[in-house]
């Protein structure tokens, strides 16, 4: 063996060994990053194969020819192995991603909350009343559930120690340091007082809200709901009251006509005072409005008592007006045929699913209140 042949032999051993090592590293690379590291170590600027190629330039032509062929073949082989391995790793990575990112398109779609949620009949009736009275030019007034004795009773012309205060089965709080006792409002009428004290006539408001009395049976719960109406100006009279009640009743019960009966009654805050019955039929155990020979009491009303106007800073010689009050829960029971008031407050989802209303069907007079 001459020197050149020996050198080539040595080179061949080197190259074979480098090839075996590099190919083994390529095969062992478990992801694309590891493979890239192998590529840089072999073919990068300072890589092992690049070093061999660089050294060719320093060799004698004959040696360079023999060795050049070897090293270039090695470079091509490694490049090819790298490309093959990269394809394999890419596919494996894609497979792995597909396996973890599966989407089971056979799962049934879940119903939207807006499809499953239901509006409570009380909220529904309040929305219906708001739509009806907004159309008649009324706005909504509100007041607190915890009231003063003064607003709940005194300013409404209940005399001190008058039995009417006890008639309301009031929940009183313990007296405060000044001796006055707060209470849970027994009716929405104190909102009349607040409205008259806060705004100048003409006043046209309805006041829906929670009210409280110590009472519980099939048609009474300790907490219930009322809506109050109040109109004050210089000339409001009983004829207006009658018209407003008739129109709102027809709209609420969604009937073309309804007869009403006004009976004399007593409330401390109105003079004269009346209770109102509406015509109904009870045939077949089912109650229907706008027909039949029966009567059903639905509300109390009257002309606002001059003492109440004066107590609220309005001159009874100048202003007059009318008011009415009714139970919202009772209206809901009558309109939607629910027999037991207590179920309203039991939060039983089955009851709500049955009697509740779809949340996006806002009551309005154009498309109908309850459809
Ligand atoms: N506040 C009365 C009650 O709870 C209802 C009522 C009757 C309100 C007559 C009124 C009215 O405004 O004029 O029994």
C-alpha cells in the first residue's frame, strides 16, 4: 500500500464511522428539534461533515479527488437521511396532534341557556303591566321594601293606633334609638307617598313591587307582589279612573270587552273608595274573563284622600287624583291558571319549566302580551 492508498483507506474508515454515527443519530432523533440538532452538528457551519469538506481544499489533487468523492457522497447520504427522517417525524407529530385534538361530532348539541331558562310568571305579569301602562303614558316608580311607619301608614291617613294598622298583619322591626319602628311594607301605597313628595304633578305612575304580611295559606304568602297606580293632576276624576282600569284590564286579560263592577268600600287613603269586580265565567271549573255571569274581585281603588295630598305637600284645593292597588300574584294565578300561590316561591324548576315564559319573548302590545 502506498501513502495515498493508505491515506484514502484511513479516510474511508473515518467517513464510514462518521456516516454510521450520524445515521444512527438521525434514526434516534425523536422529534424535529432533535433532528435539527443532528443536522447542525453534521452539516452546519461548524459541523463534522462541513469540516471534512473544508479540509479538501488543503489536499493534493489526487487525494482531494478520492476523498472529495467520499465526503460528498457522505454529505448527500446524510442529507437524504435527514429529509426522510424529517418526513417521518412530521407525520408522527401530526398523528399525535390529531389523536389529542379529536372532536366528537356525534355529541348532541347542548341547548342554549336562553332556550332552557324560563321567566317566572310574576316577572312576566310585571312586564305585561309595564307594557300596558307605558302605552297609556305611565312611568314606573319604585320604593324600598323596608319602610317607615310614617310612609306605610301615617302619611296615607291611617290614624295613630287605628286598627287598620293591625289589619295589615305587619312585620315590624324593633324600635330604633329614636323610638320609631321600621317595617316591611304591607302594600305598595307608600310608593305613592314617595312619588308625590319627589315630583310635581301631573303624575302618572305604576309601582310594582314586593309586599309583606304575616299570612300563609293556598292564596296567601308572607311575601307577595302588588302593583299600585297613581294619577295626580288638576282635573283627574272617577271617569278617568274607570276608563284606565277598563282599558288596562282588557289589555291584560287579552279580551275585546270586559264588564266591571265598582262597589263602595273603605281605605284610609282614598275617598270615595271602591272595590272592583270583573265579569267572569266559572263554567266547567275553569275561569274565563270577558264572558259569563259571575264576578271576581280584583282590586281596590278610589280618589286620593285630600289628607294624603296635603301630607305629601300637594294643595288639595289645586290637585286631585286617583289610585288603585292590586295583587300581581293573584293576577298571574287568574290569567295563567295556577292554583296554589305557594308554588310561586318554591323555586321548583319543574314548575318553572311548565308555567314559565321564554326569555326572549318580551311582552308587548304589538305581537301580543303572552304569546
Ligand atoms: N293598599 C291597598 C291594599 O294593600 C290596595 C289599594 C286600595 C291601593 C285602594 C290603592 C287604593 O291605591 O286606592 O290593600
